[in-house]
């Protein structure tokens, strides 16, 4: 079927037949509208580098809750030795935190991250990936 369609197109071109795509002239087509990504609703994978001190996880959860974001999971693991505690150098070392959210809007995620940045707990730029579920 595909080969015959290609041959038919080649024959039409050879004969000089010009047909508008989509059976309408291009000038009559309207530009599709897009919904702004901030209105996208779905789950999110968020990777943060945060300061490793008591209360940081509570601050993250609080900022998410203030923006009506429910967390499916929160994971903090270190590849090296445990840091934190009373050692100032170790406490200042970044801690990787991965969040998975339930369905929410991108605008809410951005507001929560901006609030966390204002709290001074973020080190670096958060990585945010939308999760598409069927």
C-alpha cells in the first residue's frame, strides 16, 4: 500500500498536478494552539541537591504541601560516608534528594522550588522531569 501511494505521488508530480496538503490550501489552515506547560498536570521526578542539616527534609515536604503537591516518594542516599551532624564541613556538603510526586501542575512545582530556593536549602539547579502515565 505504501509503495503504491509513493508511485501515485510521483506520477502526480510528473503530470504537474498540485494538490493542497490536507485537502485545503495552506493559507486556509489555522495554527494549532498549545496549552502552556505550566498548566500541564501529571507526576514529576525531581532531583535536588540540598544542604545536609536537620530540618531540610521537613522544609522540602512543607513547601510541597503549601503548593498542594502530594509526594509519592522521597529518597535521600549517599554514595560515600554519612555526613552531617556537628561537623560543619560535612554538614555543608550537598545531599542528593529525589522526589516523585503524584499528579500536580508544573506551575505548582515551580512555585515550590522557588520557595525552597528562597529558604536557602537548594544547592544547584533542580532537575525536573515530567512523568507521563497511561
